[in-house]
C-alpha cells in the first residue's frame, strides 16, 4: 500500500467539533415498496423514460435498508461522531397524510438506536425530496399550501417517535433544488418546468419548514431544530456592471431568497421586483411562521457559481479544475460563504451538513484510489478551519457521502462516496479518502 497522504489542517478545531458523514433515504435505502412504504415522486419520476441518465432508479440503491448493521459498523469504523441521514416520508406515512406505517417508523428506531449504541449522534433530516406521490397527485405537491400543513403533521409524528433520541432535526434539505430543479427546470422530480410554480413551491417549502419547527418543538423534543440550504458564492465573470448585476441576481435567487425570510422576516425586494408576476402568493402570518428562530443552519457547499450576463448559469470559471459533475473545485468559496453568513445574517451555529465531490475512482484489487476526492476534502476542511479562525461559529462537518449512491438524474454514474459500492453485489470498500478521513478524525478528536 502506498503511504497515507498527509494533509494536516492548518489549525486545530474547537473542542466538541462534530465530524460526520451524510446520506439521504432515497439515495441509499432501496426497499422502495417494502414493509408498507408508499411510492414517492422520485419512484414515479425514475419510471419516466429519459429522466435518469443511466435509466436506473432508487429501487435497490445501496440496499441500506437491508444492510443497516453493516453500514452502522462502517460508520463506527470511520470513527465519526455523528451520522446525517434522512427519513423517507412515504415510509412513515405511505399516503403523505393519515395512516402511519409502523414498520417504517420501526426501521428508523433501529437506525437511531444502532447509532446510539455505537456512540454516534443521529442527525435526522425530515425531507430530502422524496415526497409521497399521493400528495403530488391529490394536491399538486408543494404547489399547494396543503402540503406545508401535511409536512407539519408528519414532523409531529417523527418528533413524537424519535425526538427523545435524535441529536438534531433538520426540516428540509436544499429547498432551492426542490423548487428550481424540480419545478422550474424540470430536471428533478416532479419534472415541472414553470417559474411561477417554482416560486410558489419555494414559498410553501419555507412555510412547511416554519410549521414543522413548531410541530417538532410541540412534540417535546429537546433536539436542536434547523434547516439545510445549498449555498454557493456567485461571482461575476468579468468586472462589467452587467456581470455584477447578474451575479447579484443569482445570489438573490439562490441564497437571499431563502436566507432573508428565515433570518430577516422578508423576501428580498430586488428579487421580488425581478420576479414580477412570477412572485408567489404570500398570506398574512406566513413570514412570521417562516422566521421562527432556529437552533442551527446547515450549509451544503460544493462550488461557487460564475455569473455572466450573456450566458446561462455556469458552475465554473473557464479553465478551472472541476469535479466529475463539472462543478468548480473552489475551497476558498467555503470560507467566503461562512464569513458572509456570519456578517450578513448573524445566524445560529452553522454546520457544514454536506461537502464532497464526484470523481472517477481507480478501483483495483480491493483498494480504491481517489486522491482527487481526498485532496478536495482536505482543502475544504482547511477552508472551514480558516472561517473558524476568523470568528465564524461552525460546529460540525459532514462529508457527502458515506457511500456511492443514487445521484438523482445522474443515476449511479456519479460517485460521491468515500466508501465504494459495487452495485452488482452490494459490496462496500472504503476508498483512500475514507482511510484518510478516519485518521483525520482520530487526530482531531471525535466530538
Ligand atoms: O447527492 C446530492 C444530495 O442529495 C444533495 N446535495 C448535493 C448532493 C450532490 O449532488
């Protein structure tokens, strides 16, 4: 074996800093129709011809549902202090409202108890995109306010069942993706391409978040409650006024549209003006609900975006190093983003709830070489250390992802795992990056 590459962080992390790994239900669980689970919009989307690059689905995925103990042991071997997973709403409520599916809740009991037995803190996310299909068919999904209320009911069910053991609850994962990729560009489930719908969806998602915060607290959990956003600094490609304006608008639509109502009690005026008739209908009291104080903000960071007035959205500066997704490798953007959040929003404690990269790995004879990923992770961890040194309150870091998994419209072609999954056999093989992360966590102390 070649020697372990060493990339010590530039500075030590504060005592109690949480090192973790993340996944989401639809991407790893499989067992799509087992033990009473209802269908989700992603189950239906995968069945539509041409939606998923390799024609695959989440039917089996990593088969985590059946390999739970093995995956829990993998987390224990890594030495993480926390595991971020999501709960599949249609496993808990197959029709999205009404009847609760006991075997579904029992699975998450086993997951949570299995983590606790290994000394790993459970960080649960309630919604990572797998909406019960019945809600889409009955009410048009997140287009309808009804879904925000049903989400709060579901949050109460989970809060009552798991709230005594879960260490952290996030309501939503990346509402921008649900709204824009799912309802404006139509490339993710439910495959709608209409901007006015997308903006209404974004408002209902935020409303659902606020209602779920109240519902979780009313359920009696002592766990911190927050939300997870995907955020990228938007840089102008040139120094022209047009490119600067485009960058400001991208930042408005991608970041301020979510951060301002959460932390300032209003939507950004420039974005509302830009949207004109596509702006959402907002009722009295909605912004108060959305702005309920939260205990943490989860930040998912992968790249910056580069805005140019003459071109569509671009995730990379020309000539820059990119990952297998075509996303620019730009660790400095993470420090910049964290400082900006600290400066502009005075947010509650921050967690990096996702950071990682898809690369083509070299798998041979039981070892998987992924130096690109290892370097990506080491450089981004160093960027977090830099932000902390500059005064930002960051409490934890979760690598995306524990396992290679179902990468949405890219199917299984893009691999983000620090552990390789052979999808033909289900076999797991820790990659070089997993060995590095394990040593890194051990050296920095497990919180
Ligand atoms: O795989 C996704 C995850 O579900 C949400 N955040 C981004 C990841 C990589 O695309």
